[in-house]
C-alpha cells in the first residue's frame, strides 16, 4: 500500500493512497477515482475501510460521490483543480529528529536482546503518560488507566463503541474541535451544540436545560483551553460546570488535545479536578508537541470496560516509536520543547494579528488568544471558501472555514488562520492574497447587483 507508516490505522493508509491519485489527476489524469470494490481488492482491505477513507475525503470537500457512478475529484473538469484543504497543514518537525534518534538506539538494543519487545513500547508509554497526569496522592493515574490509539479518530471510534454510545446524544461546546465533530458524525451521534456566553464560555443555562430535557449520554468540553478561539476557561466556570455535572451523571470527555499550548503554560486547575472520576474520560495526543511522526492519541479512564475494549481492539502500534516517546517524556525532552513551542506560537500569532490589522483594519474582529496555533477571525464581508482556498494555495498563510467547527451552519463569517513559520514578507504576502480574494468577491457582487 505504498509507504505506509508502521502501525498506521488502515483507513489512513487508504486515505494517503487516494491523495496520491488525486494529486496525479490534478496534473491532467482521470477525474474518476476507483470504486470501493476495486480499491478493496487492490489494497487488500475491507470495503468498510475504503468507505471510511472516501468519507474522510468527502468531508474535506476533496471528492464527491455520484449515485450509480462512483467517486470523482471535487472541482475536476472546471479548469485546473483547486486545492481546498479542510484540515490544518501538517505540523512542522518539532521533536522528530530526537524521536528518530532514540528509535534507532532502541532498535540496536533490540537486535542484541532476546527479550520480547512488542508490548514493551506501549507499556512504557502508558506508564509515562500516567506519571505525567498524576498530581497528588488523591489525583493519580496508573499505566492500566491509559489506553493508546493510532490517532484521535481511531480513539473516539473505539471509545464510543465500547461504551455503546454510537447513535446517542452528545453535547459539545461551540465552536468545537473539528476532529471531534468529524468523529462524532461518523459514529452517527446526535450532536447538540452549546453556544458561548458573553465571557466566551459554554453557556451554563443552555447546558443545564439540555441536560435536563435531552437524553444526553456524553458531554465534550475543553480541559482548560477552548479552541479555536484560544481562550482559557476560568477555574470558577470549571467548578460551576462540575457542580452541574454532579446533578446529571453523564460521561465527560475532557478534550486535552491543546492544553499544553497555553502560552503561559497550562493552569493549575483543569476541568477534571471538579468532576466525579467515575464518569471522566481524558483525551490527549502527541502530534502537536512532537510532530506528525507521532500521531498517537491516548485516553485516560478508570473504567474497566474501556480497558478491555482497547485491549481487544489490539491496535498495531510501532513499539520502538512508542518506547522512544516514553523515553522523551521521562527525560523531560517534551517539556523542554514545549517552553520553546509556546513562545514561538505566541510570537507567530502576534505577527499574524498585526498583519491582519494593518491590512483589514476595522473589517476584521478577533481577540488575542491565550494559547493554540490559530487566530479565530470574524470578517464583516461575506466569505466564499473556494475563493479563499484558491487565493491562499501555496502561501505561508493557512486557513480553515469557520463552518467546519459547527454542524449547525454557524460561523460562516469566521476563518481560523494559521501562520506556520517563515519570513515576515511571506506572511504579509499571504494576507494580501486573502484581501485580494475578498475584494474581488465584493466587486463581483457589486456588478451583479447593479
């Protein structure tokens, strides 16, 4: 199946293969993609795996399905294909060089050892994660409480199936992490979005009403940093939410994917400190701190059913890479990297905000984030995503459409903007291209209305 990463989740391998076909077609190849059965036979995977990969591409707007015909590349046949990414650009290498170095060293040790290594990596990484989350003798975790998965979608899929939540009702803060929304949708969940109050927190009154009137089985809330806005959740709000959940025993999935990216470091209090641990699920991942070569996600829970489900799922994860990650956590290499990463993210976000203010002035509205790698920007003029994606293709400025953070059509005036890195001139050029795309759209609207 090409250059698949060891231990990579099957549908991701198919997804990467399809990406290659799409890139080839953009250069003048055929616009129609192979059928489900053709790919299933060619790649020796199940039909469901192929369907998952196609579903992911369809959600990203890169392919579309015609009944009785098959899958086609989106925008093909309308001139040159337009690249319309609907997921953040790949993280730049952060600790990947160190990760590879440790992995090679462990490989040499394995070659000289007669002991089995297959389960060693996951065991050590689970223990390292448990130690990292343990804060006191009353708030501690064990290695058995930590479950590993190839990535966030695989983790959520296993979690929902194990707790028999598929097809149930779940409450999420809005705007919500696009990865979480996508996974919930794929599981057939009925997603109810809780809007923000005047202070930028999920509205407690709405939340209480929904918990009392709807058959809610799970609540998804940020640990301490709400994304994509990049706002910190106050300890007082966390406490009030904990009291509310004490009256409504439902599963709490604490989204801890971005907490390490708080510019001043994660706050001392997290949402998990205020809730019943029997109903607590904590989700995290390594990609944002280590890099794209460490896409692994993890779940912390005291529930024995979940531990059994993940054990039976038996994900095939690369043992040497897991062991290298465990070593980096134990030696403090990840923490040292985070100090530099937070400073760099804050600097880049300030540069991006300054460039937007200089270009758009009062035509944009945003609040400076307290963490994360993006700026949540509201535009006064209408936004057309295809025009924006075409304008920013190949530039240093990356964008995600605001609608991607909601299932109810909200945030059509918003963009999540990111500047990965590069020269300031590259950033300003990207902002100018965005302004030109919006200006051209306004001119077209004016001509049509006159």
